[in-house]
C-alpha cells in the first residue's frame, strides 16, 4: 500500500511538472486569441432610431429636441442596466422598449402603415455569447415586439415566428396584447395616403420603382440597439413597423438574423436600419462581423467597407450601429441622416441626427 502511494505521488509530481512545458509550447497564438476573447472590463451601448432623408432644413427645433430627448432617455435606460452589472440582452430589450413606446419612431406605437392600412411589426434579438437568437415578423397585436423576439429565443425551440402563430405565442407567454388600433397614428396615415396618391405606384413591379416614392418621401425610422456588458457579452436587437405601403405581408431585414441584427462575442453586435431588401441581399450585419472575423480588421473598417462600398454599390440606403467586444462603437450610414446615440462606460453621451 505504502509503495503504491509513493508511486502515485511520483506520477502526480511529474505530471504537474510537465504541465507548464506543454502550454509553453502551444502558446503565442493562443495567448493572442485569449487576449482578444478576454472581457475588456468595460461596457457601452449604442442605438439608432432610423436613417434616411433627415435634413436640418426640414426639421423644427421642437421636433429635433423631442427626438434627442427620447434617444437620451432610451440610452440612459440601457446604460444604467449595464452600469449596475446587468446583461447586454436586458439593456438592449429595455432600451428598445422606450423607443417602441414612442410615436416618434417607426417601431411599436409609431409603426408605419401597410398598403392595406394595417400595421405589421417585425423584431429580432441576438445573444452574442451563445449565438442564440429570436425574431418575429408581421405581428399586429403585440405592444412590444422586441419582448416577443426575446421570448422566442428563450422559451421556444424556434428562431423566427410570424403572424397569427407569433401572436398566439405572445398570449401564451403573457406578453402585453393590444388592439391593432393602438398602432394608429395620424402622421403615419398621412404619409401612406401621400404615397398611395403618387401615380403608377400601385402597379410598380420592381423594387426600385415600388419604393422610389417611399424612399423620397419618408425616413426609415426603425429602432435598434447594440450593447456590451461588464461580463464581456454582446447583444443586439432591432424593432420596426417595416416600410410604408408594404404589400403582401412583406418582411424586411429587421427580423432576419444576419441582415437586420447580429451579435457574436468574438467580433461585435450590430443593428441595421434602411431599405430592408438590400440589407437582406447584402447580409449586412453578418457581413460586418465576418469581415472582422476572417480578415482581422477593425469594426470601423468593416462597417465602412460594408455600408459605404458594398451596400452603396448594390443600390441600398441606410446604416448600422455597432459595438465590438472591446467597446469600440460604429455608427455608419450612407443617407442624409440617422438618429443615433452612444454612451460609454464613463457615461459620455454622443447624440447625432445629421451627417456631421
Ligand atoms: N429596415 C426596415 C425594413 O426594411 C425599415 C427601416 O429601417 O426603417 O423593414
């Protein structure tokens, strides 16, 4: 027995001694990788309230102040959660709720109208630590579609639910249900009427001619948020009413993971806004993350390349907000303006509307 114990002690001693030698041999690259994956010990948040033809000359100072105040309220909501050690997912959801409840933005309460004068809302959310995601499309009775997207992610085996089924799931999960008339706003109805009155609009077959009057007439107005929490986890979410005068239960990029929303702890978290068809075709959010991952370039370089070159060359308009796993932020757009705000770990707030 004594001999066995002595033998085991020897084995243990040499096994422990060998350990550092093995790791030392595998290192340089691994250490670099590990460094990248380590939590940055910081946090931050960035939001958008839509991009588009947002020009100073078309804006009153009251309207501008109202937009800025709402963006500030929203981002502060998320920032407090992050500051207190909450998760990026929680921050994204609660921040988007503030914007969804405001008639100023094309999401939740302020959703735009379909051609048939209904409201069909889309949303998605993604957890960068697990690559888990949830999304909903074409819901008309759910007050806060981002909450439903999160329910889909956490409490269903699916990623994307649509229409009546999604609404039924919302009821089962006890989310707040509203009458579809909750989403009626006079301003959005006026825009729809104006677009419908334009000649030839109803017969347009190509995406460009169908959307041309819409793009010229209105802003996109979707809302989105990307956040990095103190635990090093990234999350992103997007919520929208889609595009004015959309037909045939059209679904845009906002509920499409990889197009409207993407989050991956090894790269960044992104939310898009703009002409959805192009964001789907360009897989814009994932493309930015993939460029960072495969080319090893920064968030700033990747978002510039995707928005200013690839999306623009495709003919698409819009922008993104994004944050990487070190807390660097990007707010890139190729339109006249984008409602946007960001706040870092020190509480420094930046709000923007027009191209600077
Ligand atoms: N991207 C949205 C869509 O195409 C619209 C927007 O960003 O406002 O549905």
